[in-house]
């Protein structure tokens, strides 16, 4: 029986080593197996981060701001208590498109078929490719809307529940992320502006589609 693919489920499998013995050597972050260009990162990778995969060759940056990467990836660990999900509710905005990340390693899908997670790895990988193809203009518009809501709601950071908030029950605090100064420092907004600038560069370079890589 075919199950719905979850990008974070795949990543958890990788991190726990559940499928490591089945893998061939991994493609480096930013490289692709098929028609997308190779997009090497500009600095060594420690941990897992988002990066941008444009649909065609470009001289634009392909980096994803590191702080925003941490912001969006929290969903995998904190779910509804992640900072991004809390702000979605507080600011009435849907940022779920940033969870639509691309796993550029067909060997993972082969292994999932072997373990009975999916029926046909080739079919599922093609579906994954189609699903993760995102319009540049859509994300630019969404980020501009997000930026506007942040600028309009100056105290947005105070609405985020962190695990050091003594006003919360211990059972809730344990589900919340640790507090960081990132959201109050102005760096958060700067990173949003940086990502908007990069995607506008894609648009100016006539790149209409891209993918969010995560590795």
C-alpha cells in the first residue's frame, strides 16, 4: 500500500542511519541528478540547511539565509510549537510552501521501496520532482506579504512561546523551541529581505521555477 511521502520522515531516516547501508555515495548539497544545474554551496556544511535550486543556469546567489533555514526547519522537531507555525497563526499567513523541499537522491526512494514505504520508487520520485517545483513569483509575493505583516506587528517576537517562558505549563514549555535573539534583533527581517532579493534576481534572469533543497 502506497504511503504519503514526508520530507522530514525521509530526513529522520537518513539521520538515524536506518538506510545508510543501502545507499550509494550521496550527491553533495546543491548538485542534481537530472536537468537542474549543479549548485555548490559557498561554505562548508555543518548540519542540514536549505539552499536554492534554480531551474536553469544563473549567476544569482543560490544561498538560503542560515537563520531562515533554522526558522523553517523547526517544523520537523517542534511541529505546531515551532516558531514558524506559531507565527503563521499569529500573523494569519500560510508559510507551508517552505516545507515542500526537494530530496535530490533517487537512492533514498529506492531504499524506501525496498523497505515497503512506497510501491514504485521511479513513479514516486517523478511525483516528488513535480510537487517540489515552485514558482519564483509566488514565493516573492508570499515573502513580501510576510515582511509586511512583521513590519506592521512590531511586537510579533513577543508572541512566540519559548521553552524558558515560566508563564507556560511545564508540559507546554517542553514542546517549545529555545529562545533566540534572532527574531528581535532585526536579523530576521534582514534575512527575509535577502531571500526576496535573491528570488527577484532569479526573476530578472528569467528563471520562473526553482526548488528548495534541504540537506
